[in-house]
């Protein structure tokens, strides 16, 4: 998506902000016009070009960054949160974040680095200690900016949220992270979905700090609950808007059913195995790439997602698991 400012509904504009070096390309920030200026849904990733990009985009609709009075962040990952903190530093914008993200945000501050320690622990449980060591070394070398991770001004809970002419329902949708929120404007038929529902890819599962508590099960439950809400236009954090949240949710649920079958079949072919062994058998991304063609960071994501699927199958009674040399070894029931 080219940089710019694109109207998606009256008074609602999508602003793609670049994510240098990231395969996603851009993160969508949504600007809502209000009587007091502008409110944002999501903040973007603070990199060297972000402020100028935002300024140029807002000039197209006759606004400036100094008019941003509130930023409502869907979740605490850096491509959504860190530029919100920068806008507060520059202009006093108020930052809002889901209350269930508090522990994760505190853990980032306490850790003081980009090392995903809890995901690395899961890699070791999955039988991938060498990969865990590789990712640890790579992420430890990345620059870390403590000021990016200041606390928000306000912790969001589920419920109605008036923003100018809009009333958004704040809906807790755990899975991608424990405190992920989506914002649903039922009257205008808009769902600001963050990373919970994406139009052409699936969000990573299990990549966050904190206790591992069946993240895929929570994600699928959160997806299904959206089907009980009125269908709306999907306004995602990555990719183009699409007409129907329900259609994409149904596709995502079907996709994960297919992944469950693929991973269970991989275990049948192996006889038994760790999540790492299964991750090497199944393919990855829309291009069905072999595991070995992924870079170490995406190998970590793939392994954690495999583990999340296998844990859910154990929870559903379709697999069994036992410990062997510190690894979880799965078998088909």
C-alpha cells in the first residue's frame, strides 16, 4: 500500500505507515475526525520516518499531528504501540490500552530488551533449543528503547466508548495477545480489528511475554464470538479493508480446522513427535514454504504456532502428551 490517507467511511481515514524490514510492509492507523480534532485507532511503530509520514498523510485532510488528542491501541506489540507513546511525548496525546496488556507491558520494561524470553521457553519445550539460542542472540543485539514502553494514560475495559460522532464497543479478543481489543462501531458498520482478524494472513499465536495459557483456544473462542455481533466492514491493521468481518472469520476458523488436520496427520506419519518435528513436516505461509526456508524469527513463530495447535488438540482430547528430556512429545489418541 502506498503511503497516504484513504477515506474508508465518513470522517474515518486509513493511514498506512511503513514497517521497514518487516514482511508485512505497513501497519494501518485509522484517524477519526472529532469535534476536538482527531482520535487514532492504533499508533504505529516508531521508526525514523514515522512522524514525517503521519504529518504528510494528515495534511491531505487538513489536519496535523498536534490535533491528535487520543490514541486507542488494539494491543501492545511495537508496531501498534510505540508511536502512540511518541505522539504523547510530542503533543500530549492520551494513550489507551487494554487492561489485560498490563502484565505484558510490565514484563517488557522489566526485561529491558527485545528478547522474547517466554517464546524461547516454549521453543525449548517444543524441542528446538538451538533455534531458541539463535533467536535469543539475534534479538539481544537489536536496539531497545525503554521510553517506547511507557504505561498508557488509561487502561481500557470492555464496553461502550464514545469518540466524537462514533460510539465504539470495546471488545476483548484475546489470542494474538492476552489483552487484544477490537473496536466495533455498530451504527456505522465498522470493525477496527487490529491483528485479530486480518484479510489475507493469520496473526501469530503465542508470541508475547507472559504465561502460556492455551493461546490458540482463546483466539478461536474470540473469533467465534464476533459471529454473534452484527456483520461490519473489516478495518484491519495490516492489508486492505474488506466488506465482511463474518466472511473472513469463517475463513479463519476453517483455516485452523485444516491446520489441526494437517498437524494431526503429520503426527500420524511420524508416529509421535515434538512440535518442532511437526513444524518441519507441514508447510508455511500462503506459498506453502518448507520450514527450513524460513528465517530464524519466522521459524520461531511457526514452531510456537505448531505448539499452540498441538496443545489445543490435547485440550480437545485428540492427542496425548508426555515429557521426555524436557520436551513435550505428542501422540495421536
